[in-house]
C-alpha cells in the first residue's frame, strides 16, 4: 500500500479514485473466484481431469456448492467480527466516557422501538431465505448471462458505495499526500526522524511514525469493507448505548437535540439489537453482495432491472439516512428537563446547564450536600407533578 502512494502521486490520481478502482478490481476478482474455483475443484476431485482442461464457465452450471461456501464463509466472518467488536465496546463502556455518536441503522437508533426492529429483522430474514432458495438453483451460463454477470458488479458497487472512508480519514489522507509532495526530490515516503518525534513518544513507548496512522485506518476500513462489516461497526454508538444502559450506576441517560430518549435499554435489549444489527447489515448484506452475480444472471434484461432494484431495497431496508446525533445526559439535566416540561417552560434551557450537570454526575458521590439536596427536590417535584397529571 505504501508503494502505491508514490504511483498515485506520479499519475495525479486521488486516493478516493484509487480506492474505487481497487474496490471494482476486488469485486471482479472475488466474483470470478467464487464462480470458477468451487465447481472446478469438485470436477477435478471427482473425475481426476486436468484442471487446465476443464471447459470454460459457459459450458457448465455453477454448482450450489458455491452458494453454500459463500454462506459458511460469511457466517464465520460475522461471528469473528461480532464477538470481537462486542468485547471491545463492552470493555470501553465500563471504563471510558462515550463521545457523541450518530446511529447508522434502526437497530442503533433510540427512536426506533424494539418491536419495530424485530418486525423489520423478521422481514429481512424471510426475504433472504427466499433469495437463497432461488440462488441455490443451478444456472446454465451462456454469453448473454455472462454479460449480465459482468454488469452485476455495478450493482455491487452501488450497494457498498456508502461504506466509504469517513471525512476525517479522507482529510488525513490528503495531509499524507501533501507530505509526500514536500519530501526531498519527491522520492518515496520519508519517515520521521527521532528529533521530530512526538512529545508523548517516550512516555508511551511508541516510536511509530504518526503519518502512518491515516494509512492504517484506511487498511482497517478496507478489510472491513471487503467483508461488509462497516455499517454495524458503529462503536461510538454502541459505546454510548451500553454506557447509559438501564440501571447504570451513574444514572446516565442519552439525549438528542430534541430531548432525552423515551426510555433506557436493558442489557437484553442492547444485546438483541447488537445481534440483529450484525446479522442484518453484516451477514445478510455479505451474502447478497457476493451471490449477486448468480442472482442477476437469471432471466433477461427486464428481470435484471427488477432484481437489481429488489436487491437494493432489501439491503437499504433498515438503514438510516438522517440519523440524529446522540450524547449522554446526566440525571441532573434529565430532572431539570422533565421539571421544565411539566411546568410548561422551555425545555431547551436545559442545555445551558448541561456542562455543569455532567460535572456533578461524574463526581456525584463527592458533591456537596446542597447539590445533592437540590437533586432530591427536583426528583420529588417531578414525581409529584407526574402523579398530579394522570395524562403524563
């Protein structure tokens, strides 16, 4: 990857352009491998025929074994990534304070009710089962279907197009490119000297060049994209949800610009949503992406168009296009918001006191008695107002 940077620099190709070309190349390579290698291996093992003497793909039917291999491979990948990501986020939820985050699917959105999420997940599961039964049927390839198979890569790119690098990582890559432009004689990538080291290098024991960080992030994003594991890997949002789970010791909640979430999620609901997010946006999406050529090759041009639209609809069924940013909300801020709502005051005034309330929430046990008494009075007032108004 480092050697490619010099090539991109010389041919004046942007990183995003190079990334898109690599994505298309990856999809074409993987499509060819999935379509050719499993049947050829089976024919070679059963007949003992020379692998180089096996007829071309247009002379035989892609075996259902290909789809079975893709499904097994996707299941293994989702289990590995899902377990690892869950352990990482669960550990962070007990130690670190979460940053504001934005949900990327309805399973991560506090505004989407759990029952609605279950219904959408059930619908996607039924559609995937029907899709898999059709794709498992053998298909006789001919020149026309080979052309449809080739055009299917455009639909694959469309499905995975949203899983691009975040804007921050793109800016870091731009800085890296500018650093290359200022290297001596413009040759290669010059590592940082010891005299240019970072201030915390000795204390942290890290001698790695910081300018490599953008490249490592790109590689990390790339292999997650190749396995369709970008969308469910919203660690900031899962961290925030787990940090403010129901019954947390800091009595923390979450809120957006309109106010606090309707309720707090239990660990059972959080784990269920996490499971549905990784199965729906990880497993199902990967199966669709890598079996798509066999699906779109069936029928004529009209079937190609209809199946392409149906596939895109299935993939985007549980995505969010305008997710709101959520952040933690201390109990003091929540009680003030509830009091002002019950008394008819402007709830937006709560945001002015939010920073102070966060400090109180972080050190609530060490807070002075006056603030503790104030929190008790607010809680009592909120309970009395709720009892007085049966409609609340």
